[in-house]
């Protein structure tokens, strides 16, 4: 073709009468494409019916428009390239000023009846109206397809998942004796092309594409199929920020709420609020995940376990609050029995008495001993001051012991409440520390 072009340039420059001028129409006319239209359209393009038509096919990925887990749909935007040989078409480029290729409307000649098995919706994007025909009969047809296809999406590891979706291409009615389907280029080349072409920088990262050739046998007839497998990885950041982290934060809040004083009802209210916040987040999950799945998604396990732990902690808080309330009620009853007897007056006096009667005996003796010692070493007026200080200290110790006794006066339910609270907090923290790392390891491996 380049030689022909040079010849034309040379001939115009040199001014000699130009050679024959050719048009594409000449080729079309020569082939009888318009006058003998049916001949090129109706039957498979072979001169001997026993020869199969070999269809070579490429599928390149332009973009991943969507992966919908709920409906198990994979929507890629692909570019298909098909090449086959029409044995009825051939011309000598030298007779037509070197024209070696023409483009003609695709309706004018036979086209293979290609079927994409996973496709569930007709493609509505504009289709390429032309085919490219070579002088040796090779016909090339390229087209863009927005493929809405079904794909079995495994959400077990959502949102740290890698998905594999198949696109199976085969002839609708021609068996392997009539149409053979082969890949045009190998998988690594297609992967490389796709990675260069891919436009979308969305949720999915395209990893690679593999091609497999398989024969499908139905009713004794064999169909050849080409299976393109797209492997892609989800970019999980959005889901982590939107979903996993907030739930984790709520869990931390719930853990922190153990440090709110038990005496007041605030703790209970706080825990209920956190639990409600988690339930709202669970609604989002319901929108994303499909109803059916072979294995329980790890994210569901994560949510349910956290939810269960928080529910348990709420129940424990209710129990603790109940025990404390009972305790204070019991105490109130006691105080009613002894009118005017509060912890600070009569009980205290009682404790002081009991304390001095046994526990403080040695101390009192020691004090007396010290006084005699002091009397011996210091002058009477000095020792007097020390004595006063000692008296003051004794008084202080008595009051302190009395206070301690007053606290111990609290009922057994209060002690149990504190114990339960402490034990549950340790259990809670422990299970969180075991379960979270375990689930994250499972998730990312
Ligand atoms: C086109 O048709 C004419 C007349 O029917 C025939 O002579 C010619 O051989 C045909 N050309 C080709 C390429 O078959
Ligand atoms: C399918 O059948 C054809 C024709 O019999 C054969 O050439 C080809 O190797 C087969 N392909 C596979 C994958 O078995």
C-alpha cells in the first residue's frame, strides 16, 4: 500500500497523466457484494461445507461499571474483536491501485452468531455498524459491549474479597464441526492490554484475565466455547471507613462505659444508645449483602458477635443495677427499724466501741507506753504537747476505722454486683482481644 501511495505521489509530481483512479466501490462492485447480496449473507462463508469456519476472538476490559452483590451481577464494559475468513471474498490489490482493505456495512455479509452465555440484559450501547474486510477474505469485526452478566459472587470475605467472574462466548447454533472458536491473543497479552485500556478507578482493581477453551456436549453435539475469567480485587477502604471502624468505635465506647458509675441510671441509657447505633449500621449491611450465600460472611459474624457482646454487657448492667437497687432498699429498711440511726452516728459509735474493745487495745497500750517514755525524757510542758498530738492521732484513727466499718456495712448484693461487674469486664475485654485479631487474620488471608 505504501508503494502504491508513493507511485501516486511520484506520478502527480512528475506531471505525467495519472494512472487509473480507484474507489472502494470498484472493489464492492467487483465482488458483486450488492448485486449478489444473498450469496454473501445467507450461508456460512466456506467453499467446502466440511471446512469449519475458524473464529478468533479477543475480549478486552475497558471498565468495570459495577459489581452488585445483592443481585449477583457483574457489569463490565468490554471491547470484543472477532476475526474470521470469508472464503468467497478475495481480490488482487494490484488491480485496484493497491486497495487491500475495505469497510462495508456489517449487514452485507455473514456474521457469526455469537452468544454470551452469562449476559442477562440486551446491550443498549451503540453498536459499530461496519466490518473491515481484507483482500484475502479476512473479516474483522470490533464492538463495544456493556455486558450485564450474572456472576457467582462469593461475599464470604467481604469487603476484603477477590472475585472471579466468567464470560463464556460460544456460537448459538453452530457446533464444533461448523465453527471453531479460538482466542486471538494469549491471556497475558490481553491482561496487559486491558490494564493499559482500563479507564475506571473505582471500587474494583482489575488483577488479571485468563482464557480457557472448552467443549460443551449437549444431545450428542459438541459446541466449542471460550471462557474469559476476570479476576478483580475490591478496594476495601470505603467499607472499612463507613462500616467496620464505626462498629469498632461503638464497641470501644461500650467498653469505656464500664467506668461510668454504677449508682446512676446513666450507664444503662448509654449502653442502650450504643446498641441502637449499631442496629442502624446493620441495616446498611442488609442493603449490600445477598440473601443467599454458601458461607456466612465474615462481616456478618463480626457484627453479630459484637452485637451479642454488647447485648450481654447491657444485660449484665441491668443485673448489676438491680442488685444495687436491692441493696440500697435493704439498707433503707434497716434504717427504718432504728429510727434516727444513720451510718454516721449510731452505727459509727457502735463500730468505734467494737473496734476499741478489741482491735485498738494494743495501740492504746503502746500510746500509754510512749507517754511514759516521753514523760521520762522531756520536760512536763513539752510532753504535754506531744500528748495532745497523740490524742489527736488516736481520735483520727478511730474515725477512720469507723468509716471503713460503715462501708463494709453494705449488703452482700452490693458486693456481688461489684464482683459480677468486674468479672464481666475482664471477660468482655478478653473476648474482644481474642476475637477481633482472629477474625482479622481470617479476613485478610
Ligand atoms: C460477479 O458477477 C458477474 C456476473 O454475474 C460474474 O461474471 C463475476 O465472475 C462475478 N464476480 C465474482 C468475483 O464472483
Ligand atoms: C474440542 O473439540 C475440537 C474438535 O473435536 C478439538 O479440536 C478441541 O481440541 C477440543 N477442545 C477441547 C478443549 O477439548
